[in-house]
C-alpha cells in the first residue's frame, strides 16, 4: 500500500513523500533520494523501483527534496548540501526512524553520502547511481547534459515543454525511455518550481572524505552518462572501504530507469547480503 503524505516539520518546512509498506514483515526501511533538474521529483525518478523493494519486504520512503516535487520551494534559503541533509534528517527523525538504507541518484547520491558522513549510526548502507558530490563544480558544468540543463532558466518563456522533453533525452542512452507520460509528469511539477534551487545549489566535492564512509556501498554508473563522468565510479571503488561497483553499457544517467530489472535485482541482493 502506498500513501502520499505532506508533513510539516518542526522547522516549518512541509515535505511531500510517499510511504509504501510491505504486506508482511518489514526487513527494514529504504529511502530513495532523487536527483536535480527541472521537474524532478521522487516519483519521476523511482516509479519503476518501488514495487520491487516493497515486494522484497522493505518499507519504501520516497521524498520530494526541498525545491522539488510537491515539497516546499523556499526562495530565501541557500540550497547547500548541509541544508538538504538537515531537512532529510529532520524528517526521518520525526518519523522516529533510526536506521535505514539510502538510495541516491545524482544530487541524491551526494545527499546520501553527506548523510552517511554526518551520522554513520543512522545509515545502514548506500546504493548510489551516478552520484554527485565527487567532482569539482567546473567538472560537472563541463558535462554536456548539465550545459543543456542550464541553457534555459526555469520559469523563462524559452523553457517550453518541447525544451523539457529534449533535455530529458540527455539523461538516457535510449530516448524511448522519455515517454509522453514522463514528460507530462515532469512538466506539471516544473510549473510549481522556481529557479532558486538551481541558482543557489552548492554541493562540495567530497572525494577526500569517501574513505570515511563507514557503511557498505553499492555503486551503479552508466557508461554513456552525460551529467556525471563515469570516472566517478572508480573514485568510489578505490576510496570506499566496503564497496561493489557496477558499470552498465548503453546506459546514461538513469540506471534505475533504463535498466530497472538489473538495478532492482542487484540492489536487493546487496541488501540481502548485509
């Protein structure tokens, strides 16, 4: 059963999230943290994965990050890594959860890493897909996908539905994954967004701290990623203490969208082996 909920946190921030529980005993809690970009939301990133994790016995939480989806989009804050991490912990603490697995794509990967470095006791494992936060800002902004993403500011007249559809094809190897339904979903979310989240986003390069990650890590990376260079997979593999790395050919930035069966199978096997 999936419930979509709005929770006003003690800080006053209202966070939107889905909560999907298994029908039987719960093996644990898995928190999916989505990436950045126009129209991004938790559901648009992970709708092909939730059911498999639920059927395996996990409670699945999928939040919309600050500035995205149906969560609050303040214009008077700086969207730093500490800000995202703080909101995530405030939310999970108020749900009275003390241990969970984090699954993060792109920006969500950086947030997951940041959370594991902040409170190692709370984070049981990390599953990262083309994680952000492990290159310099200059490196990321030289990637063709990010150059395309920042070409038209959110909310500008030039940012049409067709522009969004074309941008989404940058995220995948095979454009067949950019369906009309996905474009409609992201376009609807985009109407509520403002440019502050991208204009003020500041995510540090955490490369030098990867060796401090205490939990086990599973990393996925698409060979044809146009947003985060595939060399990041080797950074994680070489620096993390307990790590598995899966590189996928004919795959862009969205392993979990383009190859959901592979992603679900390998992720669940990783969790089962912990």
